[in-house]
């Protein structure tokens, strides 16, 4: 009982922290892990109906102590505790998970179940006597998990739901041992039972995932020994019992191999959060862009041709005007040159000496003979 009081607050703290962690995360659409490992603590209510054999044994011992009391004082000293009416324990499981197809997973896990029930009886002399029995199991299972599409669930917010089915085997170490004896379980090859559960992927952080599951399993166990070997007044037929029941479990997984996270997710039809605009496909845009570039190139070429024609005409007009002006100038120049040539060809008129009297002014200068210049040496 003391261990249960310690475990319950720890489990409650784990659930609270997981819930708080989940509220801060975005809605999850897929588990992208391809290969992952997981640890799964759980709460189990074992359907062990054979507990009545042990309670009957305790009652028999108690009434024996009562009958042995000599007086009322000794009778008052006799006291007993009863076994719990529910076998309540905390199994733990570890295993691996592999995503074979989109949202379809195969898992293999091995667990450990331990449930110890003990009581204390007091005899007429106030001496205490302890009696107990322990259920122990080592189940191995294969699991198939199918993630349910979000549009299949009417909830508009939250994580990813999944449905899981399991098949169990029991391994050596599955047994019952009590104050009066011990019996081991058979380990048949064909298996020992099944399980079903509804899971909920409510939190994710990088490669870590947190699932919450609720379900039922049945793990039927048999032995070659009898209950009468381990409890007084037990039945004489071969012992059989069940380690299954209702289970609440949390699976913490870590993905060693993950698929790349998709940029756009088209199956979020039920999400309330605003969606980012979808990216256009590249191929159709490339075709459209190519056609547009070709069309623009043709238009540019056509416009260039028109501009060149206009440019040629506009440029040649001033050149032609300048040429015409130059030709006009050349024509005037030629006319001037022709007039000058005409003037040069006309001989100058001879002056009439008879009619003009000779004066000193117009008398021609007489030529003076050159005198020889003599030097002192001559």
C-alpha cells in the first residue's frame, strides 16, 4: 500500500505535465517516425478473479485465531486485514516501432507485470502474522497500429487518434508465488491472449512523441500445478488465471529514423487555424513563363523593327537637308570661281600715251646703272 501511495502522485504528475506540454504544441497530423523505440508505463486493473481463494484462506486463519482465544480479552486481540478487491498495478513495457506504410505501424514490445497483495493478522496473544501473494508476468506482444485520418474524427482540434490491436505471449518469469508455495506458468507458442486500445498522439517535440491509450487486454495463463499447492483449501484442478484487464497507458517514443516533414499538408480540412497559401506547382508555371517570355521577345523584336525604321527616316532627313545646303553652297562657289576666271581672261586695256601728257609724276623711272663697289683690297 505504501508503494502505491508513492506511485500514484508520480503518475498524476506525469499526466499533468504531459497535458501541459501538449497544450503548448501545435495540432499533429501524422507520426513521421519510420523507426522508433518507446517506453510505456501504464495503470492496469487485472481481472484476477482467483483472489477469492486467498481471501478464503485469510478468513479461515482469522476464525482459527478467534476460536483459540480463551477469554474475551484475547478475543479482542485477534484482528485481520482483507485483500484488496481489485488487483491494481503499474506494468511497464518497452519496445520498438516501425512504420511500414503511411500511418500504419508494427510494434514489438516486452513488459513486466508485478502485483503484490499482503495482509497482516493478529492472534490472541497480539502476535502478528503476514500473508501475501504476488502475481508476476512477463508478456511479449506484437502490435498493429492504424492512425485514423483527422477528417474521420469529428473533433476539429487535437492530435492524432489511432487504433491498436495486439497478440500476447507469456515468457518465463510469469508465475504466482505466495506465503504457502509457488507455481509457474506455461509458455505456449501459439500465444496467450489479445488486446485492443484507442490511442491519442497528443504531444510531439522534434523526434519525441507522447501517446495516451485506453484499452482492454486478456492474457490467459495456465500451469501444471494446482492452486491447492499455493493456498490452503484451494481447488485441486490445474491452475489458470488472467493477467489482463483495463489499462490506461502513456507511450513515450523517440524516432531514430524520421520522414522529412511535409511543407504543405492537404488533409487539414478541419483545422480552425488560418492556412498558409499553397505554393503553385512549378511545372505549369514554367510552361506559362516560357510562353510569356517567347511572346514578349516577339513583341520586343517587332517594336525594335518599327523603331529602327523610324530612326532611319528621321536621321536621314536632316542629313539630306545638310547635303542639299552643301550642294547649294558648292554651286555658289562654282559661280564665283567662274566669274573670277572670266575676269582673269579679259586683257587689260592699253593706256593712250598720246592723249595723256607726260609729267614727272607719270614719267617712268630711268634705270640707273649699277656701280661697282670697291673695297680697300682692290
